[in-house]
C-alpha cells in the first residue's frame, strides 16, 4: 500500500492534523493513517446509524483546527475538511438570507467564510507567506441539470469539474 500524504509528511518530521466535517471520513475507515491528530468528532443520530451522512458545521471544524494551530509546532501539514455544501442544504440563516434564499449558495458562502477564517489565522500567526494553501472540492452538484438534483448518478461536467486553487 502506498503511503498517505499525511504519512509522508509525518515521516519527514511534520506535525500532522486532520479536522473533518463528515462521518464518511471517520477514522474507522482508515483515513487517520499518518495523522498525529485526527479530529472526526461528528455527532450521529444512532437511530439512523445506517446512514453515513452525519456532518458537523464548518464553523465547528474550523474552530477545532484553529485551536490546534495555536499550539502547532512547525513544520506542519493540516487537512481541514468542510462538508457544508452537501445536501441537505441548510446554511445558517444569515447566509441563506445573503444568498437570496438559495440554500446551496448559502452553504457555499458559509464554507468560503470558514476558509477565510483559516487563511486569516495563518496571516495573523505570520505563517501565510511560508504555507502552501490548497483548496479543492470533492465533486460538483448538478442542481437540476440533466434531471439530477445533487450528484452521484450522472457523470456530467456539473459533477466532475471541481475547483483546485493553490
């Protein structure tokens, strides 16, 4: 089995930490390999334990990441996973209002605000100019194109094309 990126960084002397927002990334699936810290504290409704869709809000995920960053030794590799722009779309009320009632757009704006918090923390710690920041998506959403409301059934550009910003 090839090593994970976290294992590669860890073996090179980096402190490694992950902060995830969805149960589908729980450590029980082996995704914690190579991380010193793997924060997967996603609350699940045990009455619906067969469902893997449990998530925690991006603000909680970023709060945990920022606490770790306060004491993080350098160099470090930190993975922060935000799950908010996934169905069912339920952004905080303020973001829904600012998105003119579009729940999906509100969730994207909320996730963007959480990324901004991370970038600002790196800046305030004097780390932004010496840190590589990569932002990507796991998939797009069809949002009604080709008769699909979310993703997973059809392989069109709406779901296959994802951003990668470095």
